[in-house]
């Protein structure tokens, strides 16, 4: 059985030198967050975040569950905005705006469940795990891997890219429903009160008691916040809420 360990403090150059020293062919698989380097005997997961077998098994369980649940579904890619902002609130070079932050709690999990992509048992389990774990598990559906194959001397012999196209479409449908819900909230509460949104986070110039919600399977959290903004370039707007930074590019 291949021995797999997680290395949160290793760099790729040191890892590659280690595997070259073993004089066996090896491969490197890379995503945006993780690098997996292995030969036929052992493997290292290199990530700044610990990825234990519990997380790996949970990712595999979600993928297996989704494969079962989409057998009779006709899925297609949908166009998603993901984020937008109202330029009317950002006329100055920089400034501060007060408003209502509306956060969709566990939005992607609820979207996956109510579209029938994951079963009730798995949904309830994912409700109980940490936010970062939940996001990693669901986000893994859209992972694109770059794979590099090396011989025993460290010479690159083959390179390829892999992704699960069907899982990517599922993730697209999950995020689309959240995006569509956010945009319906904006329409319902009037665009002139809309300041910006980013994925599942909405910022409005409105009081909580006047905000109109849609009763549709999402838990909304409200909090009044100050938003700092500045134009860092002629067409690049940077927003800062509690040291969370959002960058928007103006459309000409």
C-alpha cells in the first residue's frame, strides 16, 4: 500500500529533489491549493492547509453521492455574474459607506441539497463540519489538475490536464442558483439601494427592517458595516470590510 503523508511546511523544490533521489519515476499533480507528488511507493500532499484522510474521504463521498443523484438529470452550463457593484456609490477617489451586509449562510451547501445533488444524510453531515472543510469539499467538484510525469532522473516525459467535466457543470449549477438568488434580492430591494455583491455576500444601502427577503431555502445573516473604498487605478475599485478585500474592475 502506498504511504501518503501531508506536508504543510515543505516546498516543491525540496520535495522534488527527495523523489528524484529515490531513482523511481514520479508524477506531480497540482491544483490552485494543493500539490501532490508521488511515485509507486509513497506520496506527499503539499499544502499550507492540513488535508487529512478525513477530508479526502469526505470529498470522495460527496463525488460518489453526486454521481448517483445526477444519473437522470439533464444539466447544462449557465452564465454566472458572481459579483457586481453600483458605480453611483463610488464617485469619489476614496471614501467610507455604511450599509447592511447580508450574508447567505452555508449558501452553496443548501443550493446543492435543494437541487438534489447531495442526499439528506450527507447534507446533514456537511452542516456539522467547519466552514473551510465544507467549502473545500464542494469546491473540489470544479478542481482542474495539471499533471506532470517524470522519469527516474527527473526528466519531464508527459504533461496533461484533467478535470471532471460533469462535476464542473454540477458546481456551475450550484453557484448559479446562489447567484440568481442574490440578483433577485437586488431587484426586490431596488437597484438604487444596491452597493455591491460578491458571490454569496450582499451589501445594501437599506435598514434591516426595510430589507425584503425571499423565503427560499436560505438562511440570511444581517449586520451593519462600514465599507472603505478607493480607486487604486482608473478602472480598478478596491473595497475593504473588516480587512476583507474585494476588487472590481469597471466595465467600459
